[in-house]
C-alpha cells in the first residue's frame, strides 16, 4: 500500500493512502491539543525499568476529504482519532496483551481505555483510562477505578482466537458508564508474518451515560494477545 502522512500547516494534517481499487485522501484539523498518556507521556507496562513506551493522542480531529472505492469517489467528513505509541522496550512475558479503546462521544468528550492483561487473564495495575473534556483538558484514572464486563465473543476460524466484541465499561470517578459493541465482529488481522502477531482491530458503536445524561458515539478498539501472547514480542 502506498501511503502518506504529512503536515501541510502548523495545525493541518494530510493523510493519503491507496491500494488496488481503494484510496483515501483526507485533511485532518486538530480541535484539541495532544494528550500525553501515562506519566507525562510515558506509559508504564511492567514492573521493571524500561518496560514502558511513549504514548500520545490527538483525540479530536475534524476530518474532510474523499474516499474512492471500485471506481466511485465519495466526499466524506467526520471526526477522527490519532493515537501514537512508540519505544524500544519488549513487554515482559507476564503480560499476555492489551485491549485499547479510543472513543469519540457526541457531547464533545473523548474517552480512552487501556487494559493491560496479565498472562493469568487479570487486569494489570498499569491499566488506565483517560477522559478528554471539551476545552482540551484531560483526566486520567488508575486500574482500580475501572470496571469492564464482557458480554459477547467472536471466535476466529483462521486462528481459533476468541475475541470479546461487546463490552460494558464503567469508570466511576469520571461518572461514565458505556456500552461498546463491534460494528463488524469478523475483524481479525491475520498478520503474523508482518507484525509478528495476529490481532483484532475494528470500529465500534458506543452508548451509555455520562454525568447522568445519555450519550452516544463511535470509536476504535484494538485487541492484542488473544491468538498468541504478546509478551516478549513488543
């Protein structure tokens, strides 16, 4: 796939990608400042020094451009979410993988949830959630404040992995209760030859309550470590 990500101006991002009979050409305008996840952008994964990565997000990007599919070009607009994590560390083998949620809500809030899963299936204490407020301010909460209930699964015929596809997430300090459901259950990326691991990644719908008011939205979920452990690989 040919792709390009560039900055056209101080606050304008251009994204273009093309493969076979599909292409996108988008301009993305950040509506809020970048969010530094973790401790000043350092997201801790394990207990040993170096078991961490740098992680930032731009949670609100006004998006407009075109999408081409099978010879037909469509003008599109909406809201996008940019998330970037990088580093040189390898996850400890005690960690199985992670569940990451990037959610854009219709009340001009964004919610990110990062669940680090241990090899025994429990939630690591390094898990966290972040809410971005309409003015760009944000608040992070720790794993002890997260409650995640899985209501449905999908099993891959390709790898045999059993992925969650329907969740109820509660973050009491942020006064938020959300129901999150995959738009397409069959969204596994069988890519062990390129990324070294198979994983699930796809769009979701969101509904629920925040501050006592009904809220809806959409988002993106990444599920790693269900087909095989990510410990020692990332």
